[in-house]
C-alpha cells in the first residue's frame, strides 16, 4: 500500500454521495487513467474486498452497503499512524545513535522500498533544519548526522512533530533501559526529591527520567556549566550515586550536573538575579508590540503580565542554555490560533533585533496560549450595551434582566430615556438596544442599533447573539477585500517543492509590483524559523508587511501536495499583505484556518477561476 492509494480512498470518502469517473480521479491524483484503474483493483484485492464499486456510465463509488464510513476512516487513519510511527522511529535511530547507516540498511530494517526510504529521509532532513541539525546522504558514507550536541538532543525530544497522530518518542527513549530499571530509578528520584520537601507527580518524574536517559546515552559533553542551584545539584548527585550503587551503572558527575539543571527548571529552583530586570523589560516590550499587532489592550491585563513573567522566567533560563522543551500542542495551536501565533512570531522577530533571544516555534506556541487566554477574557466582558426604552422603568428592568442572562459577555452600561440619547458619550459601547425606531443621526457609525420588542422575543435574542458573534468572529465585506488581489496558480510542472512555490510567488509578486525585492527573502526566513503549515494540507507563507506595496494573495494548488518540510501542502495561500491591511489579514487567516479536509478536497477539484471565486466567497461567508 502506498500513499496514493490512501489519497484515492480519501477522495471517494469526501465524495461518498455521488460517483466519480476514472478521469476525475486520475486528474486529482495526477496519474494516468490506467494507473487509476490498477490502483482500484489493488485496493479491492489487497486492502478491503470490493471496497470500491463501479457502475458503467457513472463511475466509481465507495461500497457503503458493505462498509461503514467509520470502518473506511479507520483504515485511512491506521495507514497515517503507521507512516508517522516509521518517520519517528527512523528519525530516532539516526539522531540518538548518530552512527552512519546506508539506505539499504534502512530498507531492510523498516521493510520499505528505496523510494519510500528516500521520501522518509527527505522529510526528516527538512524537519531537522529547524534545529540546525544537518542530515547528509551520500553513497560513500551513507546517512550521517551533523550538529551541536544540544541541538541534536533538542531534535530528539521534538521528534513527535514528525507525525500528527502518534506520540511514541518518549516510549523509544524509555526502552533504552530495562523496565525493571525504570521503576527503580523513578523511586530513587522521587525519594530524593521528598527529602528536600519537593512533592511532585509521576508524570514529572517520568519527564526527568527521559532527560536523564538522553544525557547518559548520548555521553557527549558540550563543556557548558549546568549547575544553577546547589540544592538541585545535591539532589542530582545523590540520585546518580544511588543509581550507580543499586543498578551497577557508571554515570559520571557531569551527568549529575546536567541532570541538576532539569531539576532546577522543573521545580523553579533558580535565581535570575539581575537578569530579572531584563526579563521584565522584555515582557513589557512583547506585550506592547502584541497590542499593536492584534489590537487588544494586553497592557491592561495584569493577569497576563503575571502569567507571562512566571512562564518566561523559566523559559529564559532554558534558552540561555539552548535547551528547548517539546510542546505537544504546537501544531494544534498554530491551527486554531494562527493569527495570534503569527503576530507573536512577528513580535519576537522584532525584539530579536535588539536582544539576543531566539525563540523556537514551540516556545512561541506556549506564549501564544497566554495571549489567547487574555483575548478570551477580554471577549467575555467586551459586549457593552446601552438600553433606551420608551415604555418606562418596568420594561427597562425586564430587558436588562433578559439581556444579562442571555450571555456572560454582555455588560449593561446604562439605561437611558429618549431625551438622554443626544449628547451621550457612546465610547466603548457596542450596541444600543431600543424598543422603538430611532434616527441614527448624531450616533457613532460603529454603534450597532438593535430594535427589540418590549417583551423581548426569541427573535430578539437571536439578533443580540448574532451581533455578539459578529464582533468575536467578524466577516469580510466586499469593500474590505477590494484592496486585496487574488490569483490562483495551478502547478502544471513536475516540481512539488516548497522552493518552487517561493520562486513562482517571487515572479508573480515582483512582476506585478506588489512587493519590494527583499520580500521573498523575509518570507523564506519566516519559513525557516517556523513552518507556516497549519495542518489539513494547508500552508500560509508570508513575509514582512513593511515590504509589501499592495496586498496580494496567491493560491497554489497541487493534488499530490507540495513537500513542506515533513508535511505535504495541497493548498498554499501565499500572503503578501500591507501593514494597513493587517486587520483584513487577520480575518483571512481566521477563515483559512476553519477549512476542513473535506473542504480542501472539494476546492482542489475546481478550475482556477472557480477556485478563486469560491475562496473569495468563503472569505465573506
């Protein structure tokens, strides 16, 4: 079974309510009609008996009389999980042991063809560049790994990023020692922590054990000083002594010193000293820049400031030592909160011009959650209402009670009679609720006027909820999109690399004088630092808005998928958005992130002009 067979099944799943012709399937897979028919024969004979049925003159369809959708989806998911597990296992073998291996050896070890092995190696190689680790593939030396010791350790801990569906790298690390030893070492660590009155969870001890195994299995000293707290060093030193005495290991004092760093980190046993001033200054500048990017009053959120200080104080200690912790939620955060993540990337990049702090995408994702939490807190208190009522105090009180119970985010700021409207200061008021028609003359254009019935019907409730939903999930109007040019570029060549997309984008954008000559360079730097792949076969590469002359969105499509580091992107939305159009970009990113895999499959079937029209329609929906 190869990936193309899964794509064929996914296509039929997405179109399970109607037939597809062999030509339609072949065009989607970019293969011949004959190859399509052979693939269907293989699926029906080797995977699931008669999974795909054909009707003369109509085409092909999934056999839903014999198989449920859930059974078919399980087959696809099993294949995806297996592919992800192979990637992680191969990456682990290369990085952990760092011994040259041949492609032939990997073929036999993983029961793969040469083409499949090379495909896995290219994905691992592209992914490793994010950690400044280089994998070289030569005929003479085979596959070799090059990079600093700490960068390789960071890559090992982040191997789960190679798959969206399986998380097995911790299991591989723990398998480096006998199961009986795991229990003993856990007890030794827990006992020594308790002696210093440190109580913790089994999960935290497991994390410490994983770091310890990598330390002594790699056995490469980078010469750094790792002791940041004497108590942590005493704990680590005693743990190593007891492990050696009990299990017959020969772990060195250097192992204890490095292990003590992680104890200090996990249990806040460190003192930043004068660096506290720098950390506080950095956080204040981060909050200020994010407020400019996102348009939310982050500087007024004291809880955000406190949470980021607590988090970043620990982060700063780690990054000073070039130690990065795996964030298992990074891909989900990028998918669900793409604008906040990208705004934070821009902010960190801006701050890096003055300070020597480089945050990887996992660290940015951790921080993005704090800012998203602040946005959500702001949303709860953000829909401010003024009531004006013609019928007197009784109806006004009824409306106030009804509105207050309708949604937690509603705040009744004031209740006015008709005469008080003129001259009222409507700053920060989202809606004026009225029981009678009123003239908007003299009222702010941004103020939403909602007329309701005195007894507040269900239809009135829907009006209010719709207004709240719009504020929290604004749509794009035609005039907002007027400043943005949309183009579709179908990949009619053999090239499926990310570099091809950047080259074509440069040709189109510079040819239409949409960007300056160094815009693509800024987009490439952005991509190298953190992939703009957000899952569901979607990418949104973009560069520095300061280098954009007029807003432009180029949609690249490829049914096989462009190779995007370890992923494949079928739809690439190349964004070149001016600084003035940042609010529009926020909405565009929000809409793109909401597309699901079924949406993507349907969009890929459209001709270029239809695809462009449908994307613009989706933006305004």
